[in-house]
C-alpha cells in the first residue's frame, strides 16, 4: 500500500461519521440533546413560555447565510425528529449552496422548535463552515496532500 493509500486509510472516517452509525448517532443525541435539556432546565425557556402558547404548530425554513457547502443536515434532521419536529431536507450534506438556499423545512410545536433552534443552527453553521473551508483548502492544494482533522475536543465528531 502506498503512502497516500495508507494516509487515507488512517484518516478517512467519513463512513463512520453518519447517523446510520449507532455510536455516532448516540453521541450526537447525548452531547447535543442532553446539553440542551440541561441548559433549559425543568421549567423550560422563560422567554419561549412567555411568548408562545402550548400546542401552537408552526412551519419554518432554515436558510443558508452564505455560499458554501451544506453539512450537518443529517445530524440536524435526527435531532429534530427526536424532538418531535418534522424535518424535510431541502439540501443534502455535501451540496454546494448559495446564500439564501433553503436547507431544512421544519414543522412542529413552536416551543419545541425554539428549544432546538440554537443547537440546530450551531451544528449547521459549524459543519457547513468546516466543509466550506476544507473545500477551499482542497482547491488551493489541488489534492496534492491529504487534509486531516486533529481536533481533540467534544465537537471533534462534527
């Protein structure tokens, strides 16, 4: 096996970083959903409770803020589904997107949507930003050397 193949084998883990992988799926649920619940507490978000009535169903679209590469759609959809929010993917992970592109159409109780808004937007922003930066680096180096993540923090999987 050549150097490039050895490096790819060591660092290419994309096949593991999918919600179809139970370890990855469970990690996302534990890290994102549990942290969100801890932030909100048992009484819920006081602003959301003051503004929205219980049971009010709404629809919303999440749009991109800039040109780039869509990423985190799969993870966001999983978290929304687990929060009783319907999510329809308007773009797939890896798709090139323009500013203002619709990424997800979501429908559910307003309080549930607001509870998951920040974690979902954080995931989409972070992962899409990394995908766009990686794409620009690949263009600059013209695929001459491999690019690998070396982050050792909780968000490393994303």
